[in-house]
């Protein structure tokens, strides 16, 4: 999985040097550039840590350790492990089970899915602590922020509210109402700037354009 990512990154460089836009290039052209990388006799130095990668592979290839689901579909996952001291990517897994296809679709690097609740610590709880207006023990309302035509916002997954929780409990149990009430206190602008500048989430934009409607 790690090698696939490296080969594609170097292929993108070749593509740019050749005056070709990688994003608009067709699949055959991209494969040609990847073959060129493999046949160029390059020495490519990476941040791969084989000790960490082997641990990741051990977990991801053992299907006995992957939880069962209610459906017939295999539960899937992807992971990117980062060295917090250097910011280097040290290990990657793009799916569960044995990887038997070169340049396979990777859930870690190829999938474009909304982040779900994993965005809460980065855009809500971390900036609240950084501002100094809250700490993990601070009590936060577990209540809707407002009602829109008798529909509460936000709605908790359980559809229940408990009036107050600590911020730590809100994080641990991923309670929507806690997250939104904390966000209301720090402000969406600060949350956005913190995530984009402090966590380097460069892909964030200040508006959303639907691929379907263009609006």
C-alpha cells in the first residue's frame, strides 16, 4: 500500500515535468507514467517505517480479528500512520485482507468520503481547549441548539438528550448535541481557521459546491 502511494506521487511529478495535468490525464496515461517510474532505475527514499508497517499489516491481513457485520459485506478500513514528532507518514493500509493486486483501490488514499464524527476532535474540541474557554471536565448542554419546524438540531444518534455532559463524555461518546453546543461557543470561523491552519486540513473550503447541482 505504501509503495503504491509513492509510485503514484513520483509518477505525478513525471507527469508535470511532461506538461501533462495529472488530474485530467486518462487512466492509460497515468499507467504509462507509473511504468516509467518503475523502469527508470530511480533510487526513491521514503519515510516508511517497516516496524510500524509490519504491525499494521499483521492486524489488517488477519480477517479473524476484523469484526463481523450484520450484512454479507466484509467490514473495510484504511489507515495512515503518522509520526507525530516529524509529521512523516510511516505506514499505510488501504484495506483489510491480503493485498494481491498491484495499485489496488485504497480506502486510505483513494476514497473520497465525508469524515463523519472523526472531524469533531479537530474542529470542535481541540480549538475549544486551545482557546482556554473549556477543559475536558467542563459541562456542556446536551440539548438541541434550536428547533426548526419542530425538528431539533442537532439530533443525537439515540434521539435522546441528557441535559448536560462533560466535554470529555461528549467526545468519548461522540454526542452530536455536545459537539454543536461547543462549536456554538467557539464560533464556526475560529473552528474553520483552526482546522485549516493548525491541523493543515488544506482541503477544507469555506463553501460547499454540489457536484450534482453545481450550487
